[in-house]
C-alpha cells in the first residue's frame, strides 16, 4: 500500500469516525426516519431560522429582541441534531463514505447552500457599507444587527444542504433491506 | 441522476432488476458486490439515477455480461421474448 500523505490520512480517519458514528446512530429515532417526519423537521428548522432572521433584524429597533435567540437556539439545536440523525448526516459526510449518487446529490445541495450564503451575506454587508456613511443611523445597533444577520445567514446556508437532502430523500424501500 | 454539462439528458435503460432476480440477488447483496448503498441500486432500477461508466462496469462484472446486455439507450424487450422463436413456416 503506498504511503498516505497528511490529507489522505485525515480523510481516512474522518471516514472511519463517520462510519462508526453512523453505525452507532443508525438505530436512533427509528420512528422519525420517514419522509413525512424528515420534512416536518425541515419545516420546523426553516421556521426557527426564519425567526432568527426576524429577531436579529428586530435588534436594530429593539435591542432586547436579541433575547429571542436563547429559546430559538435551544429549539434549533434539538431540531438540527434530530434532522442530522434521521438523515444520516449525508450533507457533511466525507466523500469516501458516500457512493456516486449520494455524492452527486450532496454536491448539488451544497452548491445551492453556497449560492444562498453568498446572497444572504451580501445583505448585512451592503447595510454596513451604506449605514456607515449615513449619520442618521445608529452605527452600534446596525453593527450588532448586521452581525446577527450574518450569523443567521451562515447558519441557514450551512443547514440548507441537509434540509434539501432530508426533503428530497424518499422513504426507504422495504426491498432495500432484504 | 448523473450531471450532464450541456444538451438533452438521454435515457439509459437497464436490466438490473431482471438480472438480479434471475441470479437470486437481493438489492443489498448486489449493492455490497458493487460497493454502493442498496438505495442506489433501487434508484438505478427505477431510472432515478444513471450510473457512471465505472459503476456500470462493476455491475456488468457481477452478472458476467457486456455493458450493452445490461444498459441500453432504448427500452429492453422482456427477456422471455428471446427464449422461444417459432420455426419459420416451410413454403
């Protein structure tokens, strides 16, 4: 076997860990591994992320709105973890743990996530650029709101590939497990 | 489905389900032999995914058949249609 370089060793270790974790978690939440339940989790996650955008925008006008992030983060963590478990973490799986169909689907979903991230992050960037040259704007509140908006954007774009894959994945065919 | 850079996506039909049944292989067994997930075999059988050349060759190796016997641009006739042909009538 040829000597592996650092990157190959890292990929091999990551793949081993992923497959170990996948095997360990394959029996978790068995009743939630249907398309309908995965879609329900996806919708809940989308609503939570939408609320994060609203809350972070509201902080510019009402600083106390930032407190809404506490319950939202709690719901987010539970929903996101559940979605990752029931969709087998396909969106962030190492390449060697997937076959060609899964890689193709994952790459398409990631491409959409990247595109969405670029668009969403442009909003706080433009707000900061324009706001910094406008005297009537409270610069401190603007910076805080823009920071929160960027955080929500990165979260949304990071979750989007998993949400797309969870949404499109069909129910398991009983014949697959014979 | 395999990505196509440009042009119309042409169909690729296959006989995987029939050959698998003929050899008594389950999806899981065939998937293990060609090193993909069983869901991908299902997607191939349904026509939801077109295989790469590498996967196509690996599947053909399992059945011991040439690519054109397993995959085709046109729909396959039932295998049973080739089992018996009536003798030509004598003049």
